[in-house]
C-alpha cells in the first residue's frame, strides 16, 4: 500500500506529515531522507510482516509458559505437625521440612491452645521443638502457622495429653559411663517400666544415666540441661510404680535425700512425725498410745479438754469414790503427780511394772497407765487402787500441791 504525504515541519526528532485530507501525522525524522524540507512530498509503503509476527507470538507464549510453571503451579505447603514424645510436664513436637516453592518465608509460629507460644528460630533448618512446664495429665492443642510472601498457611490442630505420674512410657534414657553388668541391669529395668533407650542425647531425651560425669554425651546433656542421675533412679521409679524426683539421685547427691516407700512426696501426719521424733531421741522406754474411748469410766471423767490430737490433761481433783469393796471401805483415788516414781514402783508387784520396749497388741487391748516423772504411762488404773490402800483400808489424801498430769496417747 503506497501513501503520499506532505512534509509540514521537520524537527530534530519528529517530522509533521500532512495527508490529503489535512490530517497530521508525527513521523520520526531519522526515517526520512536527509534532504527533506518543509513542503516535500514523500511516498511511504505500508505492508504486514507475517513472519515477524509469528516469531514474536511464539516467543511470548514461551515466556508465559515459563512463568506459569515456575510461579503458578507450585505454592507453599501447610506444615504437618505431630507429637514425637510426651512426658508428665513436657511435649516434643516435630514436623516435615518447610516447602516454600518460590515464595519467601516470613515467620513460622507455634500456637498452644489458640495462643501464640512463640516463633520457631531458623524455621528452614529446625524441624522439632520442646514445650516444657506443662501440667500433669492435661490436654493441650498445638498448631503451626507459616507466613510467606505467597500467603499464610496453617497446620491441622494436634491434640496431646501429658502423662500421669504412674505412666513411665515417656521416659527416654541415654546411658553414659558405667560397667557393662550395670548397663545390662539398667536396660532390663527400663524395659520393665516401659521406658525407652536412646544411645545418643536427643531433644526427646529426658534423663542421662551414668556413674561418672565425663564423655561427649555427658557434655551434650549438660548443655541441654538434661538431668544427669544414677542408675538407682530407674530402680526407684520401678519400685514406686511412678516417676520419682531426681534430687536424691544426682551423681553428687546425698542418698539420704531419696524418699523410699509408697506415697513419696506426701506430707506425713502429725502423729507419725511425733513418733519419729520419739524414736530419734533413743529413749529406753516407749509409751503405749491409749485412745480416749478405751479409758476406764472413772478416769474418763477426769479428762479435761484435750490440748492436741495426742495429749490430754488430767485434772488433779480426786475422782468420785468407787463402790465399796467386800470389806466395806471404798477404793482409794489414784496417786497425785508429785508421788515419787520410786515409791510407786516399790508398791507395784513385778507383774505390774512399767512396760518397756515395743508394745504388743495384748498390751494395747486393755487401758493401762505407767508411772514416770512427767506423765502417767501404761499401768492399769485399778493397780493404783490396790497398791495405795493402807493397812486400815483408808485411802491416802492427795497432796495439796498436786498439779495437772499429762496422759500421752
């Protein structure tokens, strides 16, 4: 197609061309002949280049396919979280390596029960984490949230329940320096309680068991703040049927700190503590405990308000007279506290002496008292009546300065 145009104005970069119907067309001056001036007429041939058009279209399609395959078909994958190990107070979580495709990672966060617990450091390298300080036998929900330049991707919620104190399956032990026989015994005890053995210290290792604090694995356990205990700790867990504290099982710990027996960790009753204090004093004689409901009727009337669960006070007032005996005279009252122990012992027969040593069930089946310098011990109440009767059958008068007497139960 041939078109004739008139040059109207020529500038350094653009020339103005006029059509026959006086339309203006801007045309690059560099494409016109050098001798062109205003008023010149130029002929321009216009045609379509199909070959060049096809080549350009093909190049464009190739570029579009490359962009689609690179950025349109692959996208970041949501993380997959799972539980690796659980104990009474901790949970070890792990997940597959993060797949970002062509996106850039911004953060990887861990949520616990709907609240953010923290960000995972080095999310492209780390694939596990440990949550500590949890409550015993409690259910928790965990979720990972991945934020990238292509969007936000969340994992499915994972429900984990911490173990009970009697569930020892979460214990993972790494053995250290010890003799081969002791190691075999340790392996047997671990199998019996349902725990696991890891040859190397890992994130889910709960205890490092050894006899000597040295070696590469011991150093790694110290860096990771893993408790280093003796093999007796595993035996203690097996004996108690529950997880026990590690305080008394450290390498340099005092064995006296180990609590042995059922109900470890429970507070002892006041009666038990009082009994242990008496035993620790090493006294030669022990006093049998007499429940209040087993005291004789006459002595029960003399008991005032108890000062504690184990100590009662007896008034110094004389008890009411007992029924007359066969001789017609009433039975005398018990002796006052100020009566010397030697005098009372002299009046007692050999079969009525003070009880010493462990108390048998027969001794505690009947109420009894014993005379001592500070309290009435296990001695039948009736013996005082029989031993304090004078030749004439007249009961002795209680001393005026008789004071309150403690009865130990």
